[in-house]
């Protein structure tokens, strides 16, 4: 029974639970057993609390018995990237800096998932402080790709993507600053959605780059993604960037038989560096849309080539400010060697942060320093405006834009670890979306000859999540990629 349960979509599990064919405790036990069986090799979890998960499951069964189910997520295990606060549980950001830190409160997304009845399940690995594209920058462990354990799951939310792909959780949350939900979703063959900036509260998320960060869901189907997004979206007075837009019923709007859309293809996204197998898979997806009556138009995003450069100025500037709070005094790692207060800051930060985090703090401090601010930071902000304008111009003609999510399928562990620039270019198709504040989704669209998943990215209009999900569903409905699962044998 349990082997069948772990890959079922949330929608089907919800019916089994409602009909009494399975209990939430049984479902949770199946996920614990799966995690115990595969995670010693996969290494997606930083930690999990089995007793706590089983007691949440028992509470869910109790609600159902009393006729008080909270809906489709009630009793469903949802994994959490280890940068999202869960009261009483460790919160490490996969950093030595926070190795012994415990969350004093729930993030708003955690609270909302609990209100929807979901079981908050485990702390999932990431690149330290969400900085990276392979999860190799984690100070705790190296996560594998469930389709090939010698390869990376992508990053920074690599643990979240790998856990959902491997059947260790039915869905998961991640955070996306430059691609960290969509790129690992593509590399692990699951669906991952980055919401419009301001749709989902970041209260209780460890900040990386505050003008770019958004929390979003991973799941194995578009419908499960819509359900999870619906549970976490909406205004929160505790996050001053959270907007008051009404939240539609994403799930109800998914299937629109006969609906057609105008879809854009950006020439700039099919350029040098794009793997031919990825290009071919995305082109086949475009053909599918054509075949169901969508109009495909070429659009131009001329400032695309500046996106990675602008991102690495803005993101590092913001992170140098956000990470200044880790000073060894209030919380986090404190050096035992310090001679005085200034030495305490130096040594605590030198010992607590890894190499990539230090590189970014140094870069960010540099671009903000007097004399360089105008040349770098201010100019990057202007480029950001041009990039947003490119997208808004394109959206006057089309409803959404189709691109590859990542220029390549999953790369080998170690392959790009020594070359930060090669790693930064993994996010070339996802970063513009964050700079422009737009929503984006990655949907599985096939496999390479070596059986590695490929992702199609659909970029939506601001607050266009409902249409974006319906467009994703119009592809998924005719392609059973999400019915295929990694075997996780060998390695
Ligand atoms: N890979 C990008 C970076 O390293 C994006 C990370 C993210 O979205 N958190 O900054």
C-alpha cells in the first residue's frame, strides 16, 4: 500500500482520506518509511521530527472523524525548505551560522498550511542562505538528484525539489530569489511555482535579497501546485511588501476546455549555451500549444543579456545588508576565540559563513560603497526597470511567455562548483522574472536521452497566476511526464 501512496497526487490522496480508505497517520507513516529508505542516499532532509509529524497526522484524522476536515491539504505531508520558520523546529539555512538555532515562531506560510490542515514535515536542504544553483553550497550535506544520484538536484531549494520527486513529501515549499524554485523543479522533474512579488508573505522567511525573495510551492502536478499556492497566498499585515490583491480559486480555474491563449517566444531565450535536447523539448511543447489552437508570437526582451549582471549586483547588495544581523551577539554562531567585541564579529562571521556567502557579502559591500554606488548599484536598478519594461511591453501582445527553465538538464556534482560564473549562468532564464517581480512556473516537459528531466518555464503577467496555471495545465493534461517517477535504485 505505502509504495503506491507516496506518488499519488494530493487530489487523489484527499479523496482516499475523505472516503476513509486511508488515514492520515497511515499516509504519514508511508512517507516516513520512504524517507528512511531513500534519504540516507538522497540527503534531501536536514532534519525531520517523526513524532511531531505523526501527532499532526493524528489530529487531522480526529478532525475528519468529527466532520471538520479543512479541505484537500488536511492530513497531507508538506516539506519545508530550511529557511522557513516552523515553531519549535531547527532553522539552519544549511549554514554553520545557524546550526543550533530553533525557530521561536511559525512563518505566515507555515501558519496558513496548518490552517489548511497540512502536516508540516521536515526541514529540507538548500544552498547556504539560498545562495546557489546546485545545493552544493550547503554546509550540512550534498543532496543528490533522484533521477541520478551522481548529479545535483539544482538549487537553491534542491532538498524541496528532490523530496517531492522522490516521494518523501507530497508537496514542499521553497523560496525563489533568482530561480531557486523553478530551476530545481526543472532538474528534478516536478512542478515549481514562483509567485508574483507580494502575493505570498515572507514573514518568517530568512531574508536573502528582500526585493526579489518569494516563497512558493513544489508539487508533482499543476493541480496540486494550485492547491498549495491557494493555501499560502494572500495579504499579511506582518509583511509590508504583501499586497491586498484578491486571491482567486486557482484550482477551480485550471481546466478550461477549448481555451486558447496568445503565447510569446523570446528569441533572446533560445541563444548560445542552450542545450539542444532542452531546446528540442521546449519546441515540442510550443508545438503542442499551437496544436490546441494557441497563437504563438515572437516577442523581444532586448535587455535579457544584462539580467544576470544586474541580479548579482542587486542580490549581493541586499544580502550584505540582510546578513549583517549575524554578528555572533544576538543569535547564531558565536566564536569561542574572540579577544574583544570587534574580534567577536570578525571571528563569528569568519567561522559561521561558507565561501559563497562570504563572496556575496564582499561583492555586495563593494557595490554599495561610496564612490561605487552610482556606477554599480544605481545602474543595476535602472537596468532592472528596463527589464521589467521589456516584459510589460511583451505582455501587451501575449498572455504568457514560454521559455526553457534551465539551459541544461541536471549537471554532475562538482562540475560547476569551482566556477562561480558557470554556476550563475544556470539561472539565466529565471532571473529576469525575479527582477521584474513576475510569476513563473516550471512544468516537466520531457527527458534527455540520458533520462534526466527537462522543464518548460511559463512566465505570467503580474498577478496572472490563475492564467499561468491554466496554461500549464493545458500542456500537462496531454503529457503524462508527472506520472513517471525516479526508481532510486542503485547508486
Ligand atoms: N542561483 C541564484 C543565486 O545563487 C538564485 C538563488 C535563489 O533564487 N535563491 O543567487
